C-alpha cells in the first residue's frame, strides 16, 4: 500500500509541524467551548467530566444522550440533516457503556434477549462527538444548534428504524454506490 504509506507519512509530517501540544491545546479549547454551550440544553445528558474548566484533563471527545431520543436516531439526524459526523452505539466498550448508563438488570436482560433474536432497536448506547485539529468554534455552534433543533422536534426527515441494526434512515433514502465509483 504505497499510496497509504505516503499519505500516512504526509499526515505525520503535518501533525509534527503543528505540534501535538498545540493540537491537544486546541482540542481542550473546543471541549471547553462545547461543554459551555451544551450547558444551555437541559435535555442533554453528558458522560465523563462535564466541568469546562477541566477540559485539559480529557481528550477531544464528548459522549452524550439526548432525552427522549434514541442515540441511533440522534446520530442519523445529525448526519443526514446537518452533515455532522458522530458515532453512535457502545464504541466497542459495551460493558463499560452499559455501566455508565446505569441500566437496571431487568432492562439489560431484555435488550440482550432482543439482540439475540435479531432486534437491535433498543440497544443501549450513546452519541459521541469527536474533535480534531481541523474543527473550530463554528463547527461546535452548528452542532449545538442541530441538537437544539432535534430536542425541539424540528426534524426534517421521516426516519425509518431498521430493527436488525437499530439504525435510522430517512424514508426514501437510497445510497447510490455507483456515484462513488464513477470517475
């Protein structure tokens, strides 16, 4: 993978020229700014350290849930309607996420049984926003505004749940893979 190796080398050069300390400081500022903005949303439940003044103690990642909404649905709306990429689910840390969610044993048993039966629609999880050196405060403002719209029910699409995956897509949405393959 020569192209991959060259790209990786260029990425490493760029990161080294910016300086990892500068990148960490930039992420901490964005986390601080985001946590301050998210305090305006009573419907949001943050996980991890939530004190903006301690943003230097964490990485540029903010896991959260929005009251009354599936984490899968929030991620879908952010992506399809806002062009905002987030991750949703348990992030390959199912036992830890379930612990953080403080789910009762009965609920854990119920969704585990549902998953074994091929239904992930009630699978617990969170949404995770991640920041990089390319993000800025405008990105955070767009993100927070999108969350406010979702919390207020201002959703443009009619989202369909795929019970097998737990994920949502807007009604009528069809991925056009051929467009990706055209030159």
